C-alpha cells in the first residue's frame, strides 16, 4: 500500500484551498463548484460534501466526505490502482 500522510486543517484553511481549486461553499456550508454553482457529491458515499467533513485527496483531485466508510473505499481504490 502506498504511504499517504493526512493532515487536519481548520475550516478556514480548507476553504482557502478549495477556492484555489475552483470550489466554494454555499450558505449551508456545502462544497460547490464555483463555475457551475452545483454541489459536489462524494463519489463514494453519494452525498453532498460539507466543509466540516471534507477530505481533499491527492492524485486526481477528489473531494469526498471524510468518514470511515468513504475513506476506506478511497484507500481500497488506491490499493487496487497500485496492484
């Protein structure tokens, strides 16, 4: 398994990074794509991604909800790509 170092950021820092990547948050705190104003849906959990639970993952830019299930699925995908 490839080594991946995770760091935890406060919401202000998360938002700064997201804005540099073309994302923002709506009035409820959900991540949206700036150019379309559409909400970001976690590809693993199928739910909208909130600033409080966002994980910004390396590689091809993935923005997912950081909960045990979605993180486990992400790491399984990484393992499968490295086989």
